[in-house]
């Protein structure tokens, strides 16, 4: 399974990861220009790293996220989230046209939701999610 993740991540990096990460990094730099929007910049940089190497990672809701995350997500959506999500959707459509690009297109569609509402989410290794919810089979 790790070889497939590595192969998927390398292919993703070459066809989609780098341009998307640059878009998130640009959004992060713009957000960090003002002191009040630095949390948005940090979220954008976190998403830039995630879009470089997404396979083998999962997104989970942070249990301590509250009203501030909801308000922040609304502001993020209005300023940067919609155009980042649009780039994911357009890229996903272009990828699913090819047979080999279908898994990458699906991954891009999943990232579109995260691009819309990134606050209150956490990126964790997929293995941690499997073990936390008991989805992993026991190794004896």
C-alpha cells in the first residue's frame, strides 16, 4: 500500500500538486500581509503542504473548533475559498476525462470542500484515523 501511495503522490505532484500548492501559497502570503488575517495565511500554508502530498492523509474535524472557525470559514469562503475550490473542481473535471486520472480527479473534488472551509479541520495520517475508529485490521 505504501508504494501505491508514493506513486500516487509523485504523479499528483507532477500533474496537479505543484500548481495548486502555489495557489495556496499565494493566498497565504496575501493573507499574512495583515495581522488580523494571519490565521487564514497559516491555514493556506497548511493546505499548500497537503496539496503537494495528499495520498495517505485524511482530514478530520477538530473537536475544539467552535464559532470562531465558522465565522472564519465564512470570511475565507468570500475572500479566497471559492476561487481555490473552483480550481480544484476544474482540475478534477479535466482529470476524470482520462481513465488514469479518475482517482486524481476524485481527490481533487475532495480537496475542493477543504478549500471552501479549511478552518476547524486537521490533516492527519490516514493510519491514525483507521486506528482511532477501529478500521485497521489487527496485525498478529
